[in-house]
C-alpha cells in the first residue's frame, strides 16, 4: 500500500550540543526508517536556536548530515522579541516554552508571551508547549492577539476538551498529540523511563484523547531522545524516542479498527503540511505492508537513544520502502540515502 511521505512537526535532534543522544544523521535516519520524509526540529539544543547566527549554524550542520528534508524552529526568549521576525522565512516557525521542560528555553511573564505573539508574523507557524492552565492562557493570548496558534503534545482530558471548546468558538487553534500519550498511561512506565513532558496521563485521559480524535489535527512524535543510561539515573531527563515506532503503532490501531488509514494520512501528512505551510515533495511516497507482524525492540533502531518505551509491543504494519524525490532512501530495513541528501524546506 502506497502512502504519502510522512511529516513530523515535532522532533529533537540534539545537535549541536548533545550528539551522544542524537545527531542530524542518526535522527534523520530514524525519521526515514519510520516513514518520514520531512521533519521539523525543535530549538532546545545546546546552545539553543534563538537568532540568525544560531539558526544558520544549525541548518549548516543539518545540510551536511540529514537523510530527509527538514526545517528548524526558532526558540522565543526574553531577549529576542525583536529579532525573530527577520528569521521567519528561514525557520520552521517560532516555539514558545511556557512550562518547565528539558532545556534552557522558558518564557515566564505574560508580557513576554504577548510581545512574541504580536511580533511573530501571523502567517508563520507559532507553536507553544503549554500544559493545563498555561494552555488556557496561551489560547486566550492567541484570541486577544487574533492569530493562529498550534498547541504541542496535548495530553490530558482537560486539555483536549479545552482545544475542542476553543475550536467550537472559532478560535484559530490547532493541535498535535503524540503516540505515547495515545498508547501509554503513567501506570505502564513507572520510574525514570516513564519521565516525559507532558507526563503520561490516566486511563481517563487516554480515553478522552481517542474520543476526541476529530479535534486532533496532527500526530507528532515529540521524538526526544535521551540515552537509556540517562533515563535510569536518579534525576532522569524527560523525553521518549518515537520516530521509528509511531507509524507501526498507528497501523496497528488501523488493523484493530480504532483508526482508518485516512485518519493516519490526514494527521501525519496533509494537516501537517497545511498548518506548517510545508511544500510538497515531488516523486515522494512510502510503501507500507499492512499485514507485517513485528515486535518493537530497541535493537536495530537508528536513534542513538538505544531504548524505546514500547519495548516488546506486538505491531501489525510496517514501512517497506521510502522514496524521496525519486530515490529509494529506505528498503529492507536499511537507510540507503547518503547523509546530506536531505534538503532544507525553508
Ligand atoms: C523534550 C526534550 O527532551 O527536549 N522532552 C519531553 O519530555 N517532551 C522537551 C519537550 O518537548 O518539552
Ligand atoms: Zn514540549
Ligand atoms: Zn518536544
């Protein structure tokens, strides 16, 4: 079965700064192996991507190493309100961290949120990590400044109902949900391996996400690789790898009748392209085997994380082949594209 190349609007590549967790080559190899032909990278690297110089530096690293097409987000800070718009055309969008998570980027004051909401061009993607009450405040800010806002990794019942209510009011909000928030609860992964932001929810949260599938615009992996050793330490960093397991999990849900293939393609390609204004790729598609039965295991994954929260899960459906701009870049379980084959999207 042929599907369009998938687009992941939320991945962490860790380069520059933490290439032992992931780099542009390993992360985009994982993307291709997972059926993704375009990815958008988050700015919470070390140093973070917050201005023209850091954006140009990160993009140059990516251009040398990427196996798939990519764009890089800018991160909002207390200092860069008046510089971000100049980089809007070269970036995936502007990312606002409104709650504590991994990395140094966090915007504390409402004044600062508002300044960024106003300064960033209305026709360029604005994305917020905003949980619970912060999400309510971010939606209000989008309404007050009359601009579109995309909400990252919606995870709870109250959040998805909030997004639904905002959409019913006609507000220009869109949202994404991760595979881990759709398939796991906090009971499934106790301890450091289960640390992720937003935290894994309850059965009730997971049920509410599935019941409100119509409210979910995109599935995004939030591929946030940290090594197994780091996850097993006393103070584990939050985040799960996810690029290589997302499509098999969603195809399994299709085989169980919980989703349709159209549901998947809409949320992993069409809607992402529309919301993030991503150009189409000529001669690009993936070939999936809907019947293939596999067991998820960390062994053989391209990500440097070296573990997966879905270890031992039985899946139905896998990626057989990925064709990017006419070239077969993945086949028989192997990434074939050379590093640097990936192009910048912006
Ligand atoms: C992400 C990371 O590790 O960069 N961690 C996470 O738990 N999701 C940061 C983020 O997406 O908030
Ligand atoms: Zn986040
Ligand atoms: Zn993230």
